[in-house]
C-alpha cells in the first residue's frame, strides 16, 4: 500500500466521519449551525488530505472553493443570528440610538 492509497482512504474516512459527526451534533444540539461547522471542518480536512497526493490545479481549486464556501456559510449564519438577537432584544416600538459611550433604546 503506497502513500497515495493511504491518503485517499484517510480522506474518505474523514469525509464519512464528517457526515456522521455532523448528524450526531445536529441530533444532540438540535441546532444546525454547530453541525454545519463540524461537517465543513472535516470536509476541509478531507480535501486537504487529498491534496497530499493529488497535486493538480483542479484539486487545489476544489480545496479553495471549499474554504470559500465555509467562510460564506459561517458569515451568513453569523450575520443572521446577530439580526435575530437585535430583533428579540428590542422593546416594542423602540429604536436603537447610539451615544458617545453607550447605546440605549428610545421608546416612542
């Protein structure tokens, strides 16, 4: 068994573990955000393992695309959760005003 075969098998095991652990994380937390993080991190690891034996531009572009997708998904989920927190924290009919050193709610 050569190094390329071993790396390929390890990448496949890591990708399968990512799917399984993401499903377990989703079942345990009932929140998709941590499960998606686990899945994307392990898929990224599998992609980087594949780069050890596939040194083509296509493999490098695939790994770069996976990194970009992961960053975009995390950014979208983070900005969405921030909007929800602000919407929940605001009293009814209030607007957020910012002073020099603090933020406060102005109720109309």
